[in-house]
C-alpha cells in the first residue's frame, strides 16, 4: 500500500505506558518533564493526606497506593461497589480495584489532567470477544513490541471518547504496516465504524518500572538484575540495546551512590568499635585491680595462719626453756617477750587488713565513678528537633486564637495541620529513639549508686567545701596510694617470713638437738636483726593502715565524691526530663490520632440541644394537661397521678440531657485548649466562648419552668429563694432581678467566685449552675440546700459547743483564705451566710453577685446579736477589704462564745468589756488581734494562732 511521506514536525514522540488490546495503548509525551515533580509531590503529600470519605466525584483526581510497588499515583474513580473502587491511573492508563483505605484526597496543585493519553491505530478495529485466542495473541504481540518503548505517532483523528487515532512508527518500522500480517487482525474498517467502537477495561498489568526515589526500602536493598532477551526480539535499529546501555549507566550511578552511602555507617561503626575497645580496656583494668586485691587478701590470710603456727611453736619453745636447767642468763626470756609482743602486733595487723574500711570506701567510690562515666545516656538527637516542632505548633495555635474571620481561620487551620503533621513525625522519631535507650535501668542503677555513696560517706563530707578536681586526679591518687600500701605490706611479709624461718630453726634445735647438726650459734645468729626488722615493718604498716587520710588525700576523696554526686543528680534530672517528655508526647500522639480522619465537631452538642428542646416542649404540654385535668369539674385522680408520673420522668430525662450537654461543653472546651482553638469560630451557635467566660457555670438550656420548686418564705429577704430537686440533690434557686448590663456584671462576679471556690472546694459554698429565665427578667443561681445549717439557725435550736465552734470557725478561716488569695472580698459574712455542716465543718456562703462589695457591706444583715460586723474603717468611708472580712470573722467568733455581748468594740480602752467574759486565754489573744489591734490579722496569720493550731479540719 502506498503511503504519503509524513513531515517530521507533525510527528509526536511518546513512550508507551500501558497496552489495552491489539490496537489500543496509553502513552506519555516524552517532552513532558513534570512527571518527576508530580512523583515527588505525591510521595510528600499522600502519606499524611486524609482518606477518601463518602462517595467520590468522577471529575476529581485522587491519590491511590498501587498494589504491586506500594507507591502513590494519581487516579480517577470509574466505578464504586460498596467499599471497593475501580480506578484509572491517569498518568499511565492502567486500571485497578482498590479499597477505601488506599484512596486519599489530593490538594489543588495535583488536580490537573493526566500525563497519559489513549491512542488507537488508525484504520483498525478489534474483535469484541476478549477471551478469543486471536484477541489475546494480538494484545500480547503488541505488548512485547511497544510497551515501555518510544514511538513516533502521527495524529489522524480523535474519537468521541477522547481516544486519538494515530499512525505509529518505531525507529524505521511502520507498526501499522506490520499489523497487516494475516491472522492477527481482521480487515480495516471505515472511520465511521471506528468511532462507534468502545474500549474495554482489559487486564491490569504492572503500572511501570518503579522510580528509584519511590521504591520501598526492601526493594531498594535488593540487587539489580538484568534479564537477557532472545536475540530475535531485538529490532534492527537496536533501540532496545540503547535502552539497556542507558539502564546499565543508571545502575552504575546508583551503585556508586550506594557505595558513598555505605561509607557513612562504616565510619560510624568504626567509631563505635573504638569506643567499645576503650570501655573494655577500662573494664579489664578494674577487673585486674579487683583480682590483685583478692590475691593480697588471700596472701594475708595465709601469712596469718603461718604466724599462728609460729606463735604456737614459740609458745612451745618458751615452755621447753622453762623445763631446761640451762637458764643461767635471761637472753631466751627477753626474746620470748619480744616475740610475744610481735605476735600481738601481727594479730592487730591482721584485723586491720581484714577491715580496711577506708580502702573499701575509696574502692567503692572508684567503681561508682566508672559506672557514672562509662554508661551515661545523653539527650536524644531528635529532642531538639522535637522542641522546634512544638514551638512551631504552639505558634500556629496562638495565631488561631487571635484570628477574627472565617477566611483567616481556614488558612490558619491548614497551617496548623501542616505543623501538626511535622510535629507527629518528630514525635515518632523521638519515641523510637527513646525506646532504644535503657532509661529505666539507668535510673535504677544511678539511684543505687547514689544511695550507697551517701550511706558510706558521712554527712560531714557532704557539707565540706573543696576545690573541684577531675576524676582522673582521684584515680591517679588512688593508684599511688595502692602502690604505697602494696610496698609496705611486701616489706612486712618479708620480715615476718624471716622471723618464721628463724622460729623453725629454733624449734628443730629445741626438740631435736641429738639428731640435728644445728648449734646454738646457728640459732642465735642474726636474731636481733630479724626481730628488729619484723618489729619495724609491723609498726610501719600498723601506722600506715590505722592512720587517717592526710588533708590532701581527704580533699581529693571529698572532691571526687561531690563531683560524682553532682554528676548523678544531673543525669537523674536529665533522665527524668526525658521520661516525662516521652510520656507527654505519647499522650499527645494518642490524642491526635483519633482526629486524623477529621477535626472534632459539635454535632453531638447540637443533637443534645435538639433533644432538650423536644423534652422541654413535652414537659410544657404535660404540665398544661395536668392543669386542665385539675381544673375540670370532675377530677380524674388516677389520670392526674399518671400524668404527674410522666412529668417526673420527662423532667428527669430533661435534666440528664442537660447534664450530657454540660459534658459536651467541657469536652469541647478541653479540645479548644489542647489544639483546636478554632472551634468557637467554626460553631458560633454553640457559644463555647460564653460557656468558658462563665467558668462553666452558664447553662442556657435551663429555665425556671423546668423545676417543681417551692418558695422558701422564711429565708427569702430582698430576693426570693426557691427549694427544689436537681438530679437527686436538694438545691436552692436564688433569684436576682437583672437587666442586660447587670446580667453581664453578675456573670463576671459569679465566674470569679466559682474559680476561687474550685481552688478550696471544701470550705466555700459551690455554685452548681447559673441561668437566666426565658419568660421573666430574672437570673437564677443554683446552690446546695443546707437545711437548718446556718449559724443563726443552729444557735437558735442547739448552740455549738466550744470545741465545735473552734472546728467550724477554722473551716471559715480557710474559706476566707481561699477567697482572699483570689483577690476577692466577701463583704457579706454574717450568721445567715456561714454554715456548719455536721456541726463540725465550717463553710463560707456565697454572696449577692449583682452588688459590689460596698453595697453588700452596707446591708442591714451585717450583725450578730448586738455585735456589728462592719469594721470601723468602713464606717469612716474606706472600701471593703480582706481586713474588713477578718473583722467580721472576729465578730462572729465573739458572738458564738458570748451570744449576749452588748458592749462596744470601737476603741482599745473598751477592750475590758469582753476581757471579763471568761474567755479562754488563746481565744482572747486571737480576738484582740482581730477586733481591737490596729494591725489586724490576715486569714493565714489567724490560722497560725495557738487557738487553731491543734484543730484538724
């Protein structure tokens, strides 16, 4: 068939990435250079990208992990069946079925068209029977011919599905002409028929050769092998040979690179080996010193035995000389006395050698120094990178807390997520490095060494100040001392050995005179020198062994000991810091892992609020039904009781949901503090900031009509009090008339009190909740109900004893101490606002949060009997203060002990009015400092007075 000549500029050079059938294939343009850039971005983004959730979009590009090489590639989803997805790799053309866990979302910069295009030979069509031998033979033939190779294609037309119809050339070979061989393809079809053909998914061959930078580690470590192809498969233009040579060149480059990389661990291994050899040499030196000490001890024991034998022989010699008649002169008696004295010195020396406490202490110190120096654990290398990652992450959180608009929130959240990903990577590196360190074993060993050193060396040594010296100086001093002792002991052993030899000769002379050739001259020869040498050697060693260290040696030992203890403390502190850091980062990793799929949401809070609205509507309707039944002409008591039971059940369910709502607020506030400060901006309807500003008090879902409350007329003064039940607890609702401005001030004061109360919860009345009425202009504060628990009620019915007063008022002082520490002035301390729980536990009540301290202190209720609880300085126009609270505290103390007191406390001259009331001396002293003295006691100072010292609260 005659063909027209094609101009080179109309040709396109492509590389085949996938073969679909005998005439269809996918290929990439060779001139397109962005493939490597896409591969690098996929490797960086995909491992930390969110997993695909919900139904995928057919117009969106996703990342998928290919099953054969476990690397990431771009794809589009063609079809979904439950959690299985049929995907098309858009950069290569092959298809695969993957699970949801292998698909991730990709950022906008990767949402581009695929690099691979679909091509089909112009003028051909293929049989629709894909299982036929001709179809498979043609596909296999084309795959072996062009897969992974470069083609020059000439575009002829484009099908409706985007498939490009081309003429293809490989080298000088026209592939279209080659395919006209009989038995491979049917005859050509017209272009119209080609446009109606569809392309099947075909099989799923390997994606492509794996790039070196995307290979898994186990594949990188395998040796590269080249499979030899049969000669007849090579084309005449030798293009495959060129590719093989290029591959060899790449392989050689990789081999050189791998050799360079292998040099680094080899050098590190050499350094480690040198360090091990140094440590082993030190250990051998210590072992040698221990063996020498053991040998010296054994030798000393042997000498002791020999001296005992010599002593026995000398004793026998002494007895024999007593029996003999040849004792004209006293020379033998003098020798015996001297030998007896030497025996006593030998006995003392043996005991000193056995004890040698000072030497043991120094040996133990030397061993401890070896442990401290040779087995230290340094700060992990990843710790510094972890600190930098934490600083960057904390900065992103600070930026989020300060943002004002949702546009800023979205960009800052993305920055925070990137910083969190980097932090998690740094955390993983740190945890893995710490897991390899024997931290617990090292901590235990250092504590043992510190304990033993502290027990051995006296507290005097710990307090002494010496110049710092190195461990090397101590080791040199120790070695010099050991050598000196060794020389002295050697001289002693030699002198005693000479004495033992002389005693042996004397024994032979005494008992075997008729059988031995020894004479008196032989026995007496050199005895004076032998005795003098032995005595001198024994005295010198006894002096050396028993003498204390000289000043220089003592300073060296103390300095080494102090430095060892400092080194132990530094390393213990460092190891404890590493362990705490490990625990903190482990907890952080566990907390963050649950939000890997997506950030926390307030859906559960909104669901709870919806259930609360529904239950509230049901409660209102049931209340209306009961009201109608009660107003009916004929009362239906069973139906009324049934409705009331339903109301009680609905009310309990409503309160449970409100409790669940509070738990959700606590959880969201905690998440907001720990890493998600954007939650209030994302969910403004939840009003998380309002809940946090109120310190967790404000509960907007509560309302007055939810409670079955009874008025407390006997206790209601300027504001009404209501008694009711809430979640099984008897409570009091305090009602305050507020407007918009006073409501904000009241909420601020209540939150301040609530925070202070949480610091000392046992001595101040807790606030359970705060809410504003939806149908009335009232604010309600919920507190526990202490029935008949106020001081006024108790003193009316059954007054407290003196011991009970002391316990109750110490609790009140502790409550005031907590409030004053939080910069709060109570200014409303009176008998109705102090409670005695169980007649032993004193609790300070809350106060009117709608009033200022100046307004509260001017209340007419600030009296106890006839005693005014308003401090004198307040009457002079000064502002309430913690000191004025302590005056009221003193007034209550006086009223409890002297209820009918009617004197004046305005001046020191009238101090005698309560001095003559028979008060205890300690109480009188306390009241004087609270009520009369110009320098009034504070709450902490009052608690230190003798009156309260022996009281346990």
